[in-house]
C-alpha cells in the first residue's frame, strides 16, 4: 500500500493568502486580550512567529479553557476571512487532475493536510472537481495545532487504521511543510514557484528530499 499526502495552497493551487495582513490583524486582537485579560503577549516574540506558529502558541499555552476557546474562535474567525479572501483568487494548477488520476492508477491512497479551514477547502475541492480523489482531507478545523505540528498527518494515518505503507510521501511548497513531514518521518517533495511562503534559498536550507518546479515532475520519484 502506498500513501501520498498533499498540502493545498501553493501546492495544488497558487498561493494567495495575505500572510502579513492576517498576522497584523491577529496582533491587534491579541493586544486587546493582553489589556483585558492580562495574558502574556510578548509583542517582539510574536512578531517572529508566522501565522501557524502564532495559532499553535495560543492553542497550547492558555490554561483557562474558556479563555482559550474564545481566543481560538477569534483566530478561526480571522483565518476564515482570509481563506475566503484567498479563495476568490485561487487558481488550480493545470496538471493537478491528471496527476491525481495517475496516482490513483498507480495504487496510491491520496490525502490532503492543509492549514486552510474546512469551509473554504471543501468549497474549492468542489469548484475544481477534485474532491473525490482524496481518501481523507484534514483542515485547520480538524486539529488542535496547525502544521508544522504533524497532528494532521497522524490523523490521516489513524484513518487508515494502522496500514503499513511501503511508500509514503508528503508534497508541499513551504518550510512549514518540510518541518511537518520530517517530524512525521515522511519523505518530502517541495514544489517551488514565484509566489509562496518561502524563497528557494530558505527551502534548500531545510533540506527537503526532492525539489520540483512542476507537480508532474514528482512522478520521477514514485
């Protein structure tokens, strides 16, 4: 049995999320929590965190469960807004349907692990008519911590109920995806492009197993 897990944005569709704007919005909201609830908010420290690291920090480090839920609801509300905004511009890469079809024909189980929320992801999979290729999809709303935490990968493996995969791969486009795959001990294939979270130099520095310029090139490694 063989398994391949894809990221979504930047991997199957082009990258359109407004990263800096979304993080700045959350910083303003978190400053309100610092004032009203006296939660520790080290502004300089948080400025160094990307959107998923910031999410994970508050998911793991707020002890009061009611306050934690309130804060995480705000994260989800803001991130849903930026998901929806990005969805207005997302364009699927031309080679995706044929690639997914070929992987199915090669006997792969296909999964998706994305930091995008469920509402936007399902909407896009339906729009692009590729949802039926995936045995399971994991979104931001299905996990406590986002990538680079490998919780999503572990949920996918649990879904397959302990199947021993003789081949397994994670396909993404970012340093976050490299870290996620390595923490779960998955070989990682990284798609590079003009737009995305990270520059090529950053990608290479984190030593993915393979770097490709077009998704169809990954078939060389399978």
